[in-house]
């Protein structure tokens, strides 16, 4: 059996706000295998965002261990975490976070700007175009975000998450700003992506319908995992319309 | 870090282009500051170059010693006053000046006469001046075509360009031609470019040869060049003392004590000098050199013949220093205000783009990458302002120079300096915003609306 992408053991996160200590995570243990599509649900204040920040190497644990691809990242410096985010994690956000007045290609190139060793401009552009092609957006490569629909913008963001070939995609409420139909299309895109590349996806949502897309659903409440089960009825990818037809 | 430059520059230009009006207004301080720096340097170096230029071309280090006394001569005291008529100066006086007074670069004994010269079948009336070969150095002549004669008793001559035109025609090379003056034949050795006085219309011949042909023993004048222009007055005083002694006008022991006010009136006490010593600084001042500045100097220096070049340069320096100080304070204030403007707008920009910074950090930008991005944006802003300021400065230097009649000179180095200062302002005032951006927490930054 291959090594888990994520291996957390008794992870705690405590924020100190003045004299108050906020226990955001109270001891989370979690292993995620390559190729899993994990959805994490929970009400606001449940600690799911904190968990995602730690999974995304944006924040550090207060206690416990966290291994990403078998490497302990619990105590890395700010700069080392930046390198790990760059190489191993692709982020997809609720608000897309595309740079305005910047073409889709250039938006997708952003993570490549911070790769070391440096990637030459020509190669950056090739990689970005390839990622856009995977998302069925080749014909939108020179469009600015304002010229794209919400679904297209989110797929540009997914292309950006993919461009550096990470082992993990972290999606934080990726459908939150989209209507139901477009949200479903984006979810389908993620399913297809997992199907074709075997990439590991962790998705955070508060919507049960969206959580149902995962192959494994984890619920979190008050900083603890309250349920963790395989999803026996994931939506079937073959019913989806082809990507190119998505507006 | 430097390999990221093109990307960073592109990002900077895009971001600045996004808010053109804001960018331009932010640059205003830098634009004015750089323009002031450039104008300041242009006026400063222009003034200096002009003074230096005048020293060499006009020969402001020159002292004239003439036979006779214009101010106190006359029949009543038995001293001939008319130019050319006095015979009190002799070649030995010149030798004594050279050997007895320190700081003299060169002297040239001189006689002159107005008479007919004949050559090329033409006879014209002209001024003939006998000179020593050193005369060419004293006046910084360029002899072309031809060369200066080397002996004071040869039969060679140097001719002024206007006289060449009169005798040989415009643009003709007269070198090697023979020219006749008072039955002596001279070979033309060269043509002078001398602009001073009437050099262009005169014929210059070796002074000993001219003395012989005129049958005289005396000199009309001696032209003395000081090694350093500022010493002209001191040397002039010493020449007076020396000649009074040589001509038996005063005893050696009380010479120094007397060389005050009365001495400058052309003699000591009841005994008038039988010679005249003048520095050229006074003459130079009145000849339209550097006119407004000279007028300034004149207004401040009541005794014209006391003006040494050092004093004149000092006065000009003071005037240009005042101007420079004024512009420097404008430049300094504008650059500081401009820098604060840049800092302010960068802080605004960072606040507006907090999410962008968070996104960049989430995708792997290190603190340094973010800092460099914003630092380059600040420097780009200030350098573009600097370039606009450069254009404005060239224009204003020209304008100020023209309206004040003040010479300006803008060197490549001063343009480089102006841009360098602009870049430095961007660097200094961009550091704080850049550092703040680099220290943002990516989670907080991404959460910002």
C-alpha cells in the first residue's frame, strides 16, 4: 500500500486571543491515501477552516504531528512552508482569487513564478496553456477574468492549482459563489480530474449536496472529527456533459 | 532575485497603469524634485564652465605694462602721456620682471606701429605688432594653418584672418607668402585664430626685428601673464614697485609702505610714474563676458582695477551658490514630499491588493518575493517620475538659463544623477510598504474582502 498523502496524529491548534485560549482543533487524527476525494463538512466555527489551513501548510500545528507525503511539516519555517505550498498543494478558493486585468494564462502562471529553480517564461506559458486545455479553456487563454463566467473563472483557478503538478488539491467552498448548476459542473470537473489524473482532492464545504460528491466524507464539530465514512453513492461521472460544452 | 526582474517590472507597470491618474499625481513630487535637481546642476556647472572658459579665452590673467602715464602724465610733469610716444620702457625692464617677480607664466615685449603692408600686389594699412613667441601662449592662440615663429629676431610673421581676407582673399592659405613692412620682408609662418582685441586684423612680427626696422630701443608695452589668474593684482603691484625702483622714481626702502591708494593713482606722492600697469580683469568685466553675473560683481566691487579673477569667481560662486541652495531646498523638499507620496500610495495599493498578496503567498511566494515585487513597483514609480522630471528639468534649465542670461550645461552624468536620486527615493520610501506587504499573514490576507 502506498504511503498516505496526509498523515495527522492528534493535531491541536490553539489560538491565544489576549487571555483567552481558543481551541480550534482539539486532537485530530487523519490519514488520507493518494487518489481519495475527501470532503470535510462542518458548521462555521467547527474548526474546518483551521484544519484546512493546516492541511494547506498556511498555518502550523500547536501540538501533534502532521506529515505531508511522509515529510513532517509541523515545524517548518515560513519560507519552507511556502516552498511546500508551491510544489505540493494546489488551492481552489470560494472567491476564485484571480488577478484582475490579467489574462487567464498569466493567472495560471502565478505559482510557476515562485518555483525554484526558476522556470523560463516560454516553459511557464506552455505549462499554463496545457493546464487550461485540461480545463477545456484553450479558447479563453487570453481573456481577463471579467470576460469569463463564474464557472469559467473557477476552472481557471483549478488550472492554476494544477499547473505545478501538486500531489494535493485543497478546495475551500469552491462552489460557494456559484449557482447550483454551475456548482455541479465545477464538481464534475473535479471528479473528472481525479478520474484522469488520480490526484488527491480535499474539499471543504458546508453543503451536504456538495459533500456527497466525495468518496469519503468527514464531519467535524467543535474541533474534533465526529464522523469519517466512505461514501457509497458518489455521483457517476459518465453522466456529465463534456467539458467543452460547459459555458 | 534578479532573474525575476522582467516579471516584476511587468507586474509593476501593469499595476501602475491601472490607476494612471493616481500614478501621475503620486509622481508629481518626484517630477518636480528631479527637475529641480537637474536645473540646479545645470546652472551650477554652467556657471563654473563659463568662468573657466572666460579665463582661458579672454586671458584674464594678463597684466599690461605700458610706457607713459595716461592719468598723471603731461607736459607739466615732464612725462609723455600719449600711447606710443613714451619711450620709458626698455627690454631690460621685461627681463627684470621675469627674474624678479614670482608667479609669472610668460611675458612678451611689444612695439606696435600702424603702417602699410604690401603683399600679393596689394597694399593695405594695418596695425603691426612686434611680439615674442610666448605671446601665442599668453592668448592661447591656435595657429592654423602654419606655426608660431620661434625667434624674436627672425623675419617671420603671424597674420590675423581678417587681414588675410583683405590681402589674399577669403579662405586663402597665406603661409609661405612674403609680406613687406617698412622695407623688411617677412615670410608668413601662420594664421592666428586670436579673437582678443584686434588680433584678427593685425600682423604680428618678432619684436626685435620690428625694433630694428623702426630704429628704436624702447618698448611700447610688455604683456605679462600670471601663472594663476587670481594673482594678477598682486603681480601688478610688484611690477609697479620694481619699475619705480628701476626708473629711479622712488627709493627701495619705502616702496612697500607707499604702495597703497596713491600708488594706484599712477604714482607715489608728487612723483608720477612714467609707466602704466593694468590688469585685464577690469577690461574683461566690461567686455560683455558673462554679463549679468559680471554686473553683479561690478555692483559689489567698487574699485574696478582691484578686481582679481579670484574675487570675480568668488562673487559668481556666491551668486550661483545662492541659486543652488535655493534649488537644492526645492529639490530636497519635493523629493521628500514625493517619497512620502510614494510610500502613501504603496500602502494604499498594498491594502487594495491584500488578497492578491495572500493568493501569491498561498501559491508559494516567499516573503522576499512579495517584498521585491512592491519595492520594484515603488522604484518603477519613482524612476518614471524621474524620467518625466528629467524632461521637465531640461526644459526648465533652458528656460531659467535663457531668462536670467545664465549659462547652463546638462551633462550625461547629471542626468544619471537625477535618475539615480529618483531611484533612491523609490528604494528608501518603498522599503517600509514592501516590508509590510511581505510580513502579511497569508490566511489573514486571503480572508480580506
